C-alpha cells in the first residue's frame, strides 16, 4: 500500500503581538543601520569630490582670473538641465565673462 504524504508547506507560527513588535523593531534597526551606512558613504564621496574639485582648481594655470562655483545641492550633470541650477550657473558665467573679457 502506498503511503500518502502531505506535501504542503508547514503553517507559519502565529506570532503574539509582542513577538511581532520585536520582529518589526529588529527590521527597523537593520534598515536604520543600512541607511546610516549609505549616508556615510555619500558623505565620504562628497568630501572626496570636493577635494578633487579644490585640487583641480588650485592646479589650473595660465590665469589669475578664475573662480570655483559650488551650487548647493547640484551635481555637475544637474547644472545642465535643472532650471534652478542652470540659472545660477548662467548668471555666474555672465558676471564672470563680463568682468574678464
């Protein structure tokens, strides 16, 4: 005679409210740790990029008339297409060229 097996997945244990709350707190702590690490990596990258810009600016030769424009919140690419950043960059360029050309 063939034995009949139950191939269904075992049921999940029903958690008490306290167990569920503890589980959610663990997940939240883990998510917070991941977010904190992500923010730390971003801050480190921004610091490194600023140092590169500052060093490149210092090494720029051939003129004494030079300015480094840092637009808060803008990345290099965003200064090409986001109006709030484009306007600031174009204004600064206009002022610089009218003064130095």
